[in-house]
C-alpha cells in the first residue's frame, strides 16, 4: 500500500517506538501452527484438496512472509529431506498462509506428511517448520467393506443394543485404524477399552441425506492373539422416542440405530486385513434401558454383563445381528472438533431436604451431564432431576423449560436420569447418550443411601473448540457479561449451534447467525460452521426454501424461516470469510444463497418482504416485520453480490448488486423520512437495524445515528429491543460516533439489560429480558449474545477488513468510552495474536497494540493529540502500520 506522508512519519515513529519500548528482536522467525482442514494432524479426512495453513512466528518489527514452499509426501524422511512423492511447490512469492493441496490425487487410507518453508521480509529463508501430517479416510463410499448391521428390534424397543465380535491377530501390526459410521449414537470399545474421548458421536445430521463416520488410531488397543470389538448404540436424533412439538418422533428417517464398521489393520509385512461389520457379529440388550437425547437416560445396573467387550466373554446367549440398508447414500468423514466432557465441575453445595432427597448446586448453569457415585441395596432407584432454578421450598423447578415437553406417560420424565443399583458395592453412573441444561440436580432414592457433596460431579459438555479470544476490563459486570455470553455460546454448540441445551436443543437459524461473530471472536469454530452449512445444503428445498431449524425432520419450512432467521445461509459463510480469509464455505454455499435470494425475489418483486418472525422477544415496542426482514433480505443479496465478485462471477455481481440496491431503495422509500432521519416511528430497532446493516444512505447516517442516540436517551439508556435490535444497536451507535451511549446501554445493571441478569446471579444469558417472565424464560440462550462480539468491535475496536480478510489487515478503531478505566481484548487470528488494550491515566489514554507477523493494521484513534515515543504524530490518520507492538499516548 502506498503510504501518505503522514503515514510514512507514523511508520518511522512506530519503528522508533518499537526499539525504545521493546528493544530490537533479531531472532529469525519460523513457521508454526500447521493445520490441515483447520485441524491439527487429522485422521480420516475425505477432502480431495485439503487446505493447509500455518502461522509465521516472528517477533521482529515488520515481520512478514514474502514467499513459501510446500512439501507433501507419504515418506516422512523424504519430506524432512526436501523430497516429495505427492506435491512440492516451487518457491511461491506470496504472503498467503492458507493453500489448497494441488498435487497427485490423494489415496484413501494414506498418511501424508508435510512441511512449509518460508522466506521473511528481507527475502531470507527461515528454518523449516516441524513436520505435520494428515491422513485420508474412505475418500469414496465404494471403499467401505463392512455391512450396515443392527439387532432385530423395532423403534419402540427401549434398551440400547450391545454388539460384539472377536478376531485373531497372528502377525506384527504396523498400524490399525477403525472407521465407524452410525445412524444414532455410539461408544466403541476394543478389548474392553473405550476408544477416544468423544461424546455423542457422530454429529447430528439429516440422516437420510448425509451420515458421518469417525476414524480412530487403534494401533495401541490391539493385541497379539484374540481381540474383541464392542459397540454400544444409542438413539440420538435418529430414533427419537420422546415426544415433543417438533415431531422428531415422526421423522422420515427414524429407525432402530445401526452402524457400519471397518477395522483396517496394516501389518509390518505390508499386507492389509480389514475386520468388518457383518452377520458374524452378535448382539444383546444393554443396561441402558432407555436413552433420549431430548429427555434423559435410564440405566439398570442389575442388567450389566461384565466383560461384554473383552475377548474372554462368553456370548453364547447373544443373538445374531441382521443386515440393514444404509441410512443414506452419502457417508462422509466427520472432520470437525468433537464434543467432549470439557470441564469437570465439583458440586458447590448439597442440601439434604429429607432422608431420601438431596439438592446439589454446581454453582453455574451449564450444558452437560452429572455423574453420581453411590452405594446401596440392589434395586434401589436413584432419580437425578436436572433444572436451572429452584422453587421456594428448595426443590428443583422445571417450570421455565417444560413448555414443549409433551409426555404420553410417566415413563420418560424430563431431564431426569434414572439409575437402578445392582448392590455390588460403590457404583458410578453418568449418561452416555444425553445431555441437559442445568445448575441444580435433585437426587432422590427409593431406599436409604448416604450422599455428600463429593457424591456428584458435573461435566460441561460442548464441541471442544479452542478459545481464541479474551476480554478483561475494569468493570466487573462487563467481565461477567462476556463470561456468561461465552458460557451460553458453548452450551449451545454440539456439532451445530442450538438455541438452548435444556428445552429444545434445536438448531434455530436466527439465534445462530446473531451469535456467529461472538463465537468467531472467542472460539476457533470454523469446522462446526462448515458442517452446519452442509446441513443447510442438505435441508434446502429445490425452490431455495430453508427451514427455521437445521437439521430438521421436516418441521420449520412453514414457520419462522423468513430472511430474518434463515439468513444463516449467507451471513455465516460471509463471516467465516471475514474471520479466516477462507473462501471455501462461501463457494460451497454460493448456489444455496443464490437459490434463496432468487426465491424471495420471486415472492416479493417489490424488494420488500413481510416474511419473517420480526424482532423476537422485544422489551415492549414492536417494530414492523417488513422493515427488519427486508433489511436481512438486502443483506443476503449484498453478500451474494460480494461473493460473486470474490469468486469471479462478474455477471452475477452486476445482477445481485442491482437487486441489493433495489431492495435498499424500496426500504428507504417506505420507511425513511429523509427530512427527519427517522425510520418508521423511530424505535430503537427501527433505527439501529438499518444503520448496522448499511441500509441508511451515506449522507443521512449521522442524522439517523443522532436520532438513535436521542431515542436511547429518552428510554433512559436502556434497551427497548428484541433479538434483531440487540444484534444491531450497540454497533449502530459505536460505529457512528456514539460509543459512550452504546457503553451506557451495555453496562446497565437495571432492567432491561444484560447486567440486570448478572446482578441477579446469571452465569449464562437468558431468553427473556424479564427474569420473572411466565414463558420464553430459558436461562441459557444465546440469541441475545451479540454483546460478546461488540466488546471486541465497539470498545477494543478490532474489526475485520473485507478487502484483506482473515485479519490480514486489521482495522483498529478503539473507543475510550466514558465510565471505563481499562479495557483489553486479544484475538488469535489466522496470522497470530492481536492485542488491543487501553488504560486511562491522569494524562489521557495509554493504548497498547500488537499486530502479529505477516499482517498489518489500519489504526484510527479518537480525536486528540497522539504521541509515540514521546513524539507527537502529525496528520489526522487513519494510519497504516506493520507487524509489531506499539504504545500510543492519546491526550
């Protein structure tokens, strides 16, 4: 970029400042953080052109990559020595750090090693990266050898089935891989040992259109001689035996759980043997006598069969399995971060209500399971009832989440595990195929048992995405809001984004796109979103219509799926592009976005649409659905036009740019008073949504923003919005000169506000501003979660640059808001850690910033005198800066 004179002066001042403050670091950089398909050394991928990425770790000022060379091969020694049998690029003059494999066709069941060589800003070759790897899986459905098998039971049979098979190993093993595809859920065992630490595998999909398989390295679990494989199947969403208003028990795919497995053993002599699922396997019913992803799990320990998954077990009483048809013709690798028990939480307290009733409090609201350790007589029934709150008499209270629970009898109590003891000493129970949303567990026993605070533990379960963002401020409430937002985000991430972990577990589209930036600033969640947008493509009808919950059994195509909700199809791929600089999801979703936009255009040729739910759960004022839905329609058309340009579709770019402009004009003609700068009646949502989504004409933005600030002041600096307004209002203010007003709203501690929840004990975000609401009052929802992103954008000022996505160039626009003394945000982007931190002092503001190697920043500071290294910076900015760490003084 050509620097202006003031920018050149700034650059020299920054260089001086860096030397003075940090000293000159002359240690050469190196490539680190190697990933394939955004995963570390993945096993069992199906991508024909997997994406390879890396970071330049270089603390030198102005550090940058000027060239790279990739070496990929099946021989690790060869790759180390710079030789490749698969793909070796020349020295490519480029600063990109994300490249798709373009070598020889990848072969299935093959481990590939790779490394990257980099050249720095001076053209000097750096030390080679360490060796990374990726391993292909099936690559093609025709490579499966096993059969789909199940027991000979129907969908109404409650007990979960066991499966086992034995085989002999007579030669020395080099490696072994297990590939298992399941309709339902499973746990896999080899020689009595559970394989992996995943929970609720495989991830939920539209089972009749796409089924996922998981690959494991099981070399260490096999032994010479006789071996045994054990599989336990659960229902999950495939065989939904509970009843609920979304009709999953009537899903077109519904069936008794089934699986297909190949255990591929490679011997040291180079030969390969595949142990497969077939009719030689045997089956029996397990102690898991009932399991529902929606309600709970029941376990009868008296029915245990010790050693059922070991070679020595006698299975003569077990039955033969049957062959089943595959649930879909699209069996593909599960290439995403798995669900795990991420955090163990000890009970904070236990209250004994009577001789056979205890209430455990884990101190915070989570998604997950509880584990109980207990000793008692055989046949003793332990019931563990999970809830988010207590009633006045100290019992757990489920009244806030039982709205959609429609039981047909008393055999399936909501969020209540049932554990029947076998009486053989101390026993431990934790459900395998369920999770819940809860803070309290009410434990009752049919016979006397002894329990104490250590008897119960809880496990926070969610997709195990890496945390990549931090927020810390001088305002305790703001810190609590950030933490609660993250807790709600994670509580609603289970291979797809959900609305709540207790009452529904549904993939509501509106909740997800509203919270997507919050998720992406805080967590490395790209693989989850890529999987979920594949679910979108599975669910989209030929005419472009999407359902309001994804995945779905067929419900949601007729309600709740207007552009204000199902704009996920455009907004999430666009956000992934902005945050990662990766256009693959945008390309994969392009046709779906186009079909969706075209369908709305056909239905509403005027450019205005009334299709949508509107500003859901507002405080009091209701904004027109036509206004908010039309804005989201405009957003979809705009993203489609931008995607067309990025993907080289020039004719589409022209076409959809014109459509977006038509929609914008239609909105402004009907709803904007150009004399007053007011949309509609001037409600908070009516003003903030057009501002945030760039519908307001450029020459009227300041007037509309001023009206919004005045409206907020008239509302006593409190919110009067639903979820669409909550998404827009903070950034609409801070991006247009009213960051102090935005902060006043964000930091409020009285109703209605996020802080109101915090001062009333919330550890997650709620579904309703009113904590005493009679309905819509889940205590763990993410739909008001935009504030988690705004803390990065509106105070720290960390923004993506659409012209240089993936934080290749970082737009830094910090706001030193009144009422806050300190604020720090960090974000680990595709190029490394970004730090934006400021502190108020007697002389003004000290602003510290770190720009990672191989990236740049455009810094815009508030009006005032700005100093670096004690020297005044001239010029009004914004200023372009190279990689490095800097300290500004703003007075």
